[in-house]
């Protein structure tokens, strides 16, 4: 059993911090918030890193986003990284631009998946069932033809399923009428037997 005594001169971990009265110069609520820094990392540090080889994850990090869509001053809609905006800088260069907003939303939805390691691959040598569709090096299915676009689309949807934020861009791009149809189809499928 410990014989350690409580030191009453030390503040308790549970005791609240002393409150400052409102309106004093040291009261944070009466002062404007500090200005945001232009950079989190020192330019010298970034320049040092630029001289090194990028890690294997650089491609995924470069496209991971998050992305947002805003009106392009030159017309149409721009896909920009979070933190980029035409309001912040006239030198902003969009990753992509589109005439229609829904196309920009689709781009924002699929961009993160383009840098991601592909989970599905197509085996080049067919077996008796067709070309193997590989998932993690194991056969997950088969395709009658060597259909690379099919596997690319499968990987795109796989990436969307893994990212609810990106999937929300797709739903937004679909519009209300299509979502009403999706709603009815989804409810009807719930009544179908599993399988």
C-alpha cells in the first residue's frame, strides 16, 4: 500500500482552469483570430524533400484529395484540391475543368481512385472459364474476353465503394430524378431473396 500523501499545493487534474473575465485584452473571444500561415512546412524543408525519390505511395497521395468543385472564372466548372480556390488566388490551376457541373463532380469522385493501387487485375492467360480476374493475386472471377476496360471500371467502382465522401460526389452528379429511380430500385431489391 502506498504511503504517498496528496500535495494540496498542486492543482488537481480535474480542477478547471481559471476563467478570464470577458472583455480583457487576454480574453481570446475579444480578439480577432490569428492569421492562418501561408504554409505548414518551411520552404527549405520542402525543397530538401524535393531532391529525394518519392515513396511508393506518392501517386495515391497526389490524387487522394480531398477535392471540391467550384465555378471556373473562365467558364464551366473546376475540380480543385481542398485548400485551392479561385477566390484565394488568381494563379489557381485546376486539376480538371468541365463545361457541366455533373461532369466535374464525376471527376472529383473518381480522381482519388486513379492513384490507388488497383485491387482487380486481369490474368493474361485464359483457363477453361475465361480470363481470370484476380483480387490480391487470387482468382476472384472470370471474363470471357481480355477486357481491360471492364477491369478499369470495376476498379473505379471498387474505389468509390471504399470512400463514402467520393461516392457522395457521384450521387450529387446523378441528380434528383436518377436518385428517385435508384431509391425505388433499391427498395424493390430489398424484397428479393438474397443471392
